[in-house]
């Protein structure tokens, strides 16, 4: 963004993209005006690690690899699966503690499924509690990608566009 001379932006991320968004909002606070965080864990809990381990190394799952290859290309899909598999061993990073979350100044929309098997909904509540300009949408019966079904996609588009508009009414 700095190389392109972009002084600020609205940023949205899901899963590991949300981690990148949180890093950007904490390390380069002036670059983020509004952020949307979808399905993120503030750390990898034991439950998260067990879930990832239970899936096995997805790069060996030809059906899953083919599906993701159509979206990302074969090489990138394999790298993404490998990265996800290795999250089961990661300790200490990410680690967005309350004091770090409190440094986020961007208006924030947190979206999280109440049935996410990877990151507990408590992560979303913790972010909401510690980010001063946060708004929270807990998607009922939402899993890891809580905006996956058609009804939630429409709801997501409406909420995201409303949030990004100048008319959004901040709850805090």
C-alpha cells in the first residue's frame, strides 16, 4: 500500500486473511479506516489443533486439491493446504492479546459462526470487547465459513456494504 501511495483503505479478510487484516490494523493503524474480520482465531487452541489434525494433510486429498486448484491454481492450492496443516503445530503466533486488540482504531465488523469448529466464538466476543469501534455479527448455525449458504451470502453482502457505507451506525 505504501509503495502504491495508498494512505488508507477498507480491508476485509477471512480466515488467515483476517489474521493479515488484524496485523495490518495493529502494525500500520493509519492505513486501515474500516476492517471486516471473518472467521478468525486469535490463537490456535487445543480444539483448533485437534480439528486440523483430524483432517489430515489435505494436500494428499485429490478431490479437495482439485477443487481448490480451480480457484487458486495447483501450486498455490497445495501451498495453502500445507500451511493449514502446519497450523496444528504453531504456538505463540498469532497471539492477539487484549492490549494488542485495544490498539486497533479502525471501525471494525467482526463476523463469526456460532458453530465454527476451528475458532471458538469466544474469539469473536474477545475482539468485540477489546476493539473500541467494533461491531459483531454472530451467524446462527454458521460454521468455519459462516457466509457460505445463499441466505447468509445475501445477508453478508447487505451488512458488509452497509458497514462500508458512510451511513453505518456504530454500536459502540
